[in-house]
C-alpha cells in the first residue's frame, strides 16, 4: 500500500525506512527543504547520521503530494505540533484512511491525548497509535525491535500491525488506545527524572527506586483514564519506561542528565517530557492522584526547586505500605 509519513526527523525517517522494508510505497513529507534534499540523496545526516536511506522513499515538502493516494498516514511530528500540522494538511488526508500517531505526549494547553486532538480535526479518519521501546537509530539499522499498534477498533490495530511488521520489526496489537498513549507520554517524564538522578551522581540505587516508583505513578494515572492494567505492563508502558530511563539515546534521559549535571540546556534536542510534565502534574492534581515524582519533575523544570530539594522532599514523605 501507499504510506504517507509526516515528519522528517529521526523517528519519521526510520519509520519510512521500515515501511519500505515491509514492501510499501512510501512518501515522506518534511517542512525543511534541506532535509528533503538530503533524503533524496540517500541520507539524513542531521537526524540519522550514517543511515543509508532507500532511494524508493519519495521525499517532498508538499504535504498534498505526500498524501495523495495514501492508504495509511503516519504522523511523526512532535506532540505539541500535532494540532498545527493536522490543521494544515487535514483537507488533503483521504477520507477513511487511518492516521497512526507515532509521537508520544499530552497536548500541553488542553490536556487532551493526541488521539483526541486527531479526532477533533479528522473526525472521518480512524486513529491509531504506534508505541513501544524503540530508538530511531536501532530501527534504521534494522536491529530487532518490538512495538505495539493500538486502535479503539482492535481489528484495525491487528491489520496495521500485520502490514507494518517484518522479520526484524514485530508489531503487537491492542484495542487499548488510551493505555498505550498514557504509557508513551508519561515515560518521557520519568526518563527526565532518571537522567537527572544519574547526572546528579545520586547512584544506581536511587535511579532504580525512582524508575520503580515512577511506574507506580504511571499505573495510577493509567487506571484513572480507564486503561487496561495489562497494557501498562506491556511494551508501551513498562517496556518503553525501561528503555527510556536507562540510556542517553533517549532525548528525555539526556535532557535530565544535563539538568542533573548542571549543564546548559540551550540548543538541546526536543524532549517531549518537558511539555508533558506540567500537564501531567495538572491532571494528577485535578484527579487527586498521588504522583510525587511527576510533581517534582514539573517543579524542577519550572525552576522552582532543585534536584537535591526534590530528593529530600521525596525521601521525607510519610512511610506507607508499598502497595498503597
């Protein structure tokens, strides 16, 4: 089938490469003409240095050109830009064609999940999400990767998973779209926290405790949204959390690492968790959900407390049973 990929960053380019491996006709849209020209020449040195890009990927700066005849659209733009991008191209998206969300986040201004944003702007198109523990460089290199595809219509999720999969890219499917979105969005916040703990030299024990208790908060919020607990335990929840909280390949972990090491944040790559932290904290407060790590990350990013102050506050909380 013809697949349109919206976004020429590392993840968009890697997914375009994967769609070609799966045998599809691929068109990639990017705003930046220099990125498009580089992809046409077989590379994307800005975002995927060293990757050899299939010449069959048609790169263009014209969204209508990329979307023409598409049987599936992958939206791989940053979460906070999704509304703007869809608003620009919605008239060119073929009716009834599934839109697969490949970014992870919660819209900062509204608190809406990305599927809700897409549903507002493209009511005639079914929405799905692709998420899980995956680095763009690994996917581009053809390394074994497993993800999950979610849609409210489980049959659609299963069909897309089948169409996307190859012997090196395994897609599971689920009808729990909300659970997959919550896991993908919140793990970015905890990755910032994990990076900050590491950057501040607080030790492996502190990092392990932070990731474990962060997962408890993720489960609480997911439950409040009606997510299936099994989804949170899967690739898009626990799996993605473990990957993002343990490697500087994660932009969010690297961002937290810089904070913990008191490094300059100027010019650093986009970290989706920065925008998500504040809205996640607001959602937790409004729903009366105990989420001390999310609250702490939000305050650190706002410059209201230091990492040491956050750690002191977390360690001095009243003792309680672990299961509470």
